């Protein structure tokens, strides 16, 4: 165990199943993640303070009120049912999140956040407005839901995306980093990985390793509800074990004046990208988007 790896059930606080923030993790500065679990019809109220955030349904749906403005979230059965609608909440806002009363299981919401300076407008992002990208090829193919990426959504500092890695595939690969400010080449961003797996017995692996001057060493078996923090260093791969599809939510932010995601590949493995030009994408992707009749758009 380390402050950079938090197994499910170890990072809860108060109403949150997960609460990892600059105030709860020593050495952490720019990003936060809370996971809120609500029973049917249950409401949780809070203030956004100096953070901007998304209310992102992991399972179920409900409503979000931001300073009295009401947004309906259709949500989804689970994270393997395709992308979901979401609500962006600015800093200095009063927020009420209510789970739909008709769902016997209640709802679970991820609240990825980042401290920011500018107060923008609360907004609803419909599921049809989420850009779905297939990245990589062959056994490195993965599906990215760009609901809060730097090039698809206007925020002050926060960057957030979802990634689906089919069983047996590798993502966050080649290993890469974004921990120094090199204009036009690399941006300085902390990153959070929140994981879920398509079966309770399922698992994956995630790797983080450092440079000579900034060492870090994390090799974690990850299961549903686990979180890995990346303060710096090379990170990847995220590996989905055969038979089990892997989901992760990425949350990024940093001190740079420009909100952008610029990465440097580990030179030892950067050549892997060149092989993608000769490999077809994984035929299991894209997933069946928002099909409520199945647990996952991919067959086990």
C-alpha cells in the first residue's frame, strides 16, 4: 500500500465511498475525486468551493441542482453500457444531487474536480454530445469517452475522460508522462485513475514508474473501486486481464496557464505506436452504446 494506491473501501470519508483531494492526500495539489452513493430518492447537498467538477453517473441517474437550476441525468445501468450524460458544476456553487426514486439500487456518481480560478457556467452535456474515440490498434485498442477533454469541453482547469479497455488489451500504452511544462511538447498534469471491472471477480494491472530524478514505483492489481494517483512519472500500461473488461475514469489538472493534454512517451517504448499503422483496431470496439438490455456491450 502507498499514498498513490488506494484499494476499494480504504479512501471513503463521510458520505463518499471515495474522497481523494489535496486536503486528504499529502503531496497532492491539483485534482480531486469523490464517489457518491445514494439510495433511491436520496439527496446529497454540498458546496463546490474553489473547485469546478462534473457530476458523472457511474450507475443509475437522477437530478442535479446548481444554484437552483435543475438538470435531469438519464445516467446508465453501469460504466460498460456506453457513455453517459453529465453535468458541469462551476466553483462557488450550491449543489444538490438526487438519485432517481424509481431505481431500486439507487445511483452512484463520480465527482471529478479541480481547484480553479475562473467561474464558468453550469452546463448539461447530453450523451449524444460525448465524442467517442477509438485509440490505438490491435491489442492496444481502447475506447475513450471524451466528455470533459481539453479539446471537446470548455472548463477552467479540469480535464476528465473515460476509457474502456476490452478483456486482454493494454491501454495507457506506450507508457507516457505529463509532469513538466514544455510549451508545445508536454503539459504538467496530475492524474487520477479510478477503476471498475466488468465482473466482481475481475481484475487488471496498472503501472507507474519514475525518472532518475523523480522516482516513483507503483505496480497495482486493480479491481472495482480502486484508485491510483499519478503525481509524476511514466504511467502505463493499464492491462485488462483476459475475460474481464476494464474501465477507468481519468481526472487531470495542473498549474499550467493553458488547459491542454500534451504527453511524452517513454523513449524505450515509443516505437510501439509505429506498429499500429499495420494493425486493425480490435473488432469488439466500439461497444454497443447505451444498450439497457445488456450488462456490457462486449461479450464475456
